[in-house]
């Protein structure tokens, strides 16, 4: 299972979210059609932009609780002090990708960032 974990500022557009996902996939030479799921933190998953991107890319959108993200905090490659201050966990993008990729999950590399969003790609056996 290939998962894109995404974090972003409030109000980030669907175009920007899709751009960072495609950028991250490209960094690892993955065709967008191979992506199965976009994962993010629960509050973000309710934003229309995330739902629109999932629909555009024909993938599932999965929400992760802060407790889910905290459970894998030790596995993230690039912790964010801003996310830690605001959410109490060191990562949204990397952690949500790991959580949803499930058993044997591993990040393909550090998150990719634009001015408004971050995306990390993980592979695993699924939840």
C-alpha cells in the first residue's frame, strides 16, 4: 500500500495539496496512479480541499487521530517544532503516512514541503 501523508496550513487550496502530493510522488519516481490513500490529521480531513483532492486523484482519504500520530512519533524523520507546539505531536505528514500504511510501514524519505503544505510517502501492508 502506498500512502501520501499530508499536513498543511488552514485554508490551503486543493490545488496546492495536490501539487505537494504529486511533487512527493515524483521525488520517489512513483506514478500518481500507484497512490492508494491520502492520510492526514482528523481536523484536516474535514476540510473540503482534502476531500476534493482525494476525489480528483481517485484515492481514499483517511483521518488519523492525534493519538494515532503520537503512537508513531519515534518513527518520523523530520519532526516539526511548530506542529509539536500546536498539536502536541512532532509530525502530521510523516506520521499519518506511517499510521495508514500499517504493518511494516516505512517512509520512502523525508517529507517534501512547499510554502503551505508538506507530504510524506510511506509504503506498508495496510492497517
